[in-house]
C-alpha cells in the first residue's frame, strides 16, 4: 500500500519533519499535493517538491484522492483544516499546537470520533532516546513514586526570521499552548495522571513593542495524586549556542532522581541504591514515521489521539488561566470506544 499524502499549510519549519520522513519511505508514502494560501510559499514549495499546489485545502481534498494529510498551517487556522481533513476521510498528522481554543479542540475530537481515522501530532520529544530510556526506568520503578518535576523549554527567537503571524494572539495562540505542550504531554505519559489543578503565568520582557506576544512563561501543575510540577518556556535561548534550546527535565521520586538533557542526548539517573550514572540510550523514533507505519499496519499510533486531546486541553487551560491567579481544574480526556 502506498499512502497518498497531501500537505495543508507550510507555515512552520516543522513541515520538514514530514518531508524528510516521506523521503525515507520511497514506495510507502507518495506526496501528491499541497495547499497553501500564501502565494509565495505555495510556489516555493510546489516548485521544490514537484507537486500540484492549491490555494485552498478544501479544493485539494475535493480533487485529490488522499489517504492522509499533514497540517502545518498557521496555529489559529489548524483546527478548521484538521476537521475538514478528517471529515473527508483522511488520516491527519498535525504540527503542534493542534489548535488554539478549547472550542476548537472539542470540534476536532468530534470529527475524529465521527471519522474513525488516525489523528497524530508532532510531539517529537516522545520519540527521543532519553525519553524512551526514562520511560523504561519509570516502568521498572527505579525512581519510586514521583513527587516533583521541573522542565525548561528554551527556544531561539531569531525574531527577524519569524513570520508576523507568530506575534499576534489570534493566530499564534500563546507561548504555553505552543511550547509547554511537549512537557505537559510527557508528564501525563510518565505519571498516568488523569486529573488535578493547573495555573499559567506569562510575560513579555524583551519584545515589548509586540504587546500581543509572550516571550516567557510557566505552567504550575498539581496532579490528583500529589505530583507538583513547574514547566518553563521562553524565547531567550542564546543565539550563539550550538543548539536551538537546551531542553531539560528533572524528575524527583521517593527513590531517586533523573535528569533528561535532550540537547546533549543524555539521561542522568541517581537512586538510593546506585550513584549517578549516564543511562545507555535506545535508538530514536519518529512521530511522522510512527504515523505512516500505523496507517500501513492498520494499528493505532504510539501517541494515541486521546492522549493528544488530554495534553492539548491541559495546555489550553494553562494558557487561558495565564496571569489570572486562578487555578483551573482539569481532567484528562477519558478514552471511549468509537
């Protein structure tokens, strides 16, 4: 089976994850078309990729016989495109954030349940070697019950190269929803947490001429079983550093601690029984690779759609509560039979 694939929106560099994965799967996935409403970008990508291009994703869906679609449109426009693609009968893999409003998340979940199609999001940290190694240690009980978690998600802004839509609230959606989603997803995955309280804080320190833009923020999380977590995200990653961001997470359990150092491809673990050590890492996985493999095998993807909904809802609640001082009750989306 060759998957007939289309791309709806090329507004973020993460579209390269999809393009690269397709190149690694000759005979398995064929890029047939793309849709982009920006004429310059549409021409640029159509010429580079050698595919037919449409100004409107709905025309692409009506004309092409697509098995799956990748959605990398402007953040605030993704929800409607995802719904249209699912309703057309296509599987969908979307960039993060999946959407920017809770009402849009409900619409996407409704379309997913109607369609019976796969829905994936490019949460690449799930497939990184330090994450996979830590998941095994947690499953073995090496750290014991988790009590505390801290993470930092620094990103390089490179403001001059960023599109204008990123600096507008309606089209961008906020820093917590965009950047903190990765680590919120990991904490739900690591702990199995289903409910708790969440609070968001955001600010603008270095870009005050852009009043709708948040360049730093925190999410505070308390799970129903007592885990306390702080997730930081910011656009201050040093321009001279050799990495886009020195992403880290520290987990403290009653029996030990673990530090994930994604930028350095390391997992440092210490327990009451063993001194600090760097843990051997497994090979990396890939979010788009798993998506394509799941379609071909007729199975569910590794990051299930219900997990995507739970992490996205948590990120949106944090974003909505930012700077209000209010804690929001949350509960993860419970899995239901379609």
